[in-house]
C-alpha cells in the first residue's frame, strides 16, 4: 500500500468510527457518546476533503509529458506560421515610444526643463 492509500484508509476509518459512535450513542440514549462520535466524524470530514483536493491537484508523469509535448507542438506551429519571427524595430530617440503605446500624460520635453533650472 502506498502512503496516499494509507492516509485515505485512516481518514475514512476516523469518519466511519465517528458516525458509528454517534449513531450508537443516540440509539442507546447515551448522548455524551453520541456527541463525541459526531465530533469525531466532524473532524474526519476536513481530512477527507483535504485528501481529495490533494489527489485531484496531483499531476501524473504521463499527464506532464503530454502537456509538454502539446506545448512543444504549439511552439513549432507558431514558428511555422511566423508568429515568433517578427522583429520590431525600437523607436528612435530617447523620448519616443512605440506607436501602440497610449500615453496617460504628455511627455515633458528636455528643453523646458533646462529653462526652469536655476541660473
């Protein structure tokens, strides 16, 4: 048995024993035993939830290899279509921007700054 299956078996045993003790306590009239059993069952529920989340988030090696191959094929397709080979020329000059940049405020020119300096 693997570690994960041992954890799952332990969590299910905690939950089932809590439910059994709760039902036994309620049916026999021993309310203290019933409440303790329900408390134990309530403690087992978060453990089962965490375990199921952990197993659903785990990635197997074959899934990882499949995702890597799909990414490699997509990259080859992008190269074949010429999507990755477009070289953009940077704008010329220190204060210029690319044509697709939207300025939120106007760029200050360097000439005005020299006039404002103390002499």
